[in-house]
C-alpha cells in the first residue's frame, strides 16, 4: 500500500492547526531557545513577506501560552531542552494580535479596525470576568476593552491594561506578540492619513512596551524597520533583528538542507536544480535561504502535475510598487546601467538605510535601494561593510519581476512617442529595413537592456520580443499574433496591416557572441525553413515581408526577405 504523504501547508500560518492536521512542518522551534538565550525585553524581527513570520509567531504563542496544547510539540527539537520546557512551556498568559487587518481607506475606518483587533483579543479572555483575583473596577476596565465604541485614550492603553489584568489573574507577567506591526503604517501612507496612524501606533506601543511592569517580553514582526523616533519613541529596551543580523538567521525561510529534505519526502528531487534557481538566493545573516511560499506552492503544483514549470508565486502576494517606482525613477544613465548589471546577475554596492519611514521611502533613488533590500527584491552578498552592502537579485523569480516592470514602463513610455512610432511602423510596412533598424536601435537606447552574463538566451529573446510587441501594440487596426514555443522562447510575431494589405513576419534572435550579421542570417533561415508565411497566404494576404532581427545589448541588425524571397 502506498505511503500517504503529509499535506503541504500552503498558506497555513496557524501552528496548532498545522501540527494537529498532519501537515508537513519544517522545524523552526530552535527560535524559542535562541529567543530566551539572547534575551530581549522587546524583540523586533524584520523579514520580507511570505517568509514564515506569522507561523513563527503562532508557534511562540502555542509554546508559551497557559492555554496551549503541549502535544503539538511532540517530536520537535525544542522538546530536547527539558529544563527550558519545564520552566517556560505553557507557563505564561499571552496576548497575540495581528495588525494586518488595519487597512482602512480613511483614518476613521482604520481606527475602528484597530478597536476590533483589541476586541477580538479580549473576547478570548472573558474568563477574567469570573476571576476572583480581579476587583469589580478591574472587571469594568476589561469590559471597556470589549466595547466597539472605545475612545482614543482607551485604545492607546488597551494592550497595557489587558496585560495588567492577565498578570493579576495569573500572578505571572504577560507575553505580547504583535504580527505585521508595520501594515497599518503602509496602508495609512497609501491612503493619506499617515501622521494620524503614526500617532496611534506610537501611543499603543509606548504604553504596552515601555515601562510596563506586567510585561515578560514582547516580539514584533514585520517587513520594514521603522525608526525608533517614529513609533518606538523612548523605547530603550528594543532589540532589532534584521536580515543582516547573524542571530536567528535560519528561522525565517527554508535552508538548502530543509528544501532537500522536503523534496526527497515528496519524491521531487529531480526538480531540485530548478527550485534552487527560481526560489533560492536570499541571504539572511550568514545563511542562504529559499522563499517558503514559493517552494511550497511549486511542490504542491508538482504533486499534481510533475511536468509543471515554475511560476512567479511571490509576485501575486503584493503590488510590487517598490520595483515599479524604482524603474520609473531610474531616469539617469548611472541607475539604468546599475539595473542592467543587477538583471545580468552582477552585484551593486550601496549604502543601505534600514530605518526608513514610509514618507521617506520614495523620496530618492538612494532610499529606494534600501526599500528593495529590506522588502526582499534585492539581497546581500557577503558580509556588510558598515552600512555598505553588496546587493544582487536573489533568483529567477525576482528577476522576472524586474524585467516585467521594465517592460511595463517601456510600453508606457513608447505610447507617448507617437512620431517615432509612426516612423517605425511605416518603415516596417513599406519594407525599409534600414529605417526599421535605426528606429529600433533608438528604442533600445532608451530602455533598460537585458545583458548577457547571466540570463539565458531564450529569455533575452523574450525581452526584445516584448519591446517589439510594445511598439506594435499602438497600431490598434493591425492584427498582431505572438506564438509562444513550449519552453522558454518565442517563435515569431506575425502582423497583418489594416485590411490585410500586407503581412509581416518578425523573427528575433539574440546574438550572444555579438555577431549580429550571423544571428540575423539564422533568423531569416528559420523563417524560410519553417514556412511561417503559409497561414498568411491562406488568409488571402498577397504581400508578405519577412524580417530577421538580431539584438545584442543596445544594438540590433535588421534584414528583410521580400516577396521574391531574396534578401533586400
């Protein structure tokens, strides 16, 4: 009988649910021991999205909470620490909240959402109303935390008050866990009430985390490292654990050994190289890690379709605005060349500011380098030298995000250049290969190119193919088809001009050795040998032009075969 595999925990961030329902779990319980050994009263972990922050917070809650089920840790590494488990496991009241849902379009709506977060946390502790250790005044204070019309003063002090009541009831200090601590600030910045939300979060945190005698310790997680003076004013007990720190480096993301074990368990080791190429490459502290979200999603897909190609799973979990703004602001030659080097797999040294307010993030191209680093679009190579870090694109998936944003920006730009567009399309239609070459070269000089040191040849051809489609797309009365091959590359672009007066076939080749003449000849031979024109002839198109286009960085060569089948 075939062994029944554990379920893959795609999107599962509830630790007890994962452990009780036979999901595959990569053991990160060493975080508990390291957290206690490297004591900090308030601990802030910053990592990119989808790297297991929420699951780790749920795991911490399950371990420390008086209400937890210790059986969920059976067989995990932390159980080898017998003295630690006896002292800490299931011994503390825990307040665990997520600020992810505070995302209103107005401050008033976001304020109500913040109240709801506190309401939900308190509603799980209504047993306090029966406590013999709480006075009637204490119980009235608790009832205030259940009210939907809580005022500002009550909200600011809500976490502090709840921790006080829990300490009084249990006669033990309280642990506070805050997930997605920076989301309300990001949403507030997007929707124009940033100062109000900063004031709210600052007061909430200051009262809960500063000089709170009921606090055992606190853990906060998020993507961005917000400056102390913004929301942690006066908090001198804060320990920040960022992506550059060696401590805790293996607890967010999957290590190579963990991915190998996962693939072996699901009998998917044949896909190891492509999983590594697409989803590895991040460096936290001294450890190279994979994005867990991508690995789990791709493995899940492979289990039902062993021939499935990797996909960009991470891109769909956010708007990727940071890359878009970065591309839009790269209007100087130096930044364009730096982006080209990154996409080519090279490294760029930059001074990184890890602490940025949301107001500062998009104010300069220098700050955008820091945003891309802290949010996972770029990663470090080697060890930092002070604030200067060698940056690189981690893997194929993130490189695809960059190239797609480059293409989107290019398409927006070309639409504004109607004169040159008309010159290009008119030359294409009349068979003027020299003019087509000159126009296309002009466009290549304007955009950010895909260089040849790292990206595979078919992907380079896709890039130039995309530029041509972006140019041709402005001709709304032309019929344009793009046929994609199975695998990496595109086959050709076929155009029918208005009223099917002329058919145009474009075959693009990347001259990896810089020999444009030879690559252009190969493109023309492919057109002839594969008889691309037959479909056009069957549609009644009599005049057919066949272009071979060879590209290398920002140079191109264009040659034409006309109706008489000779090179023009």
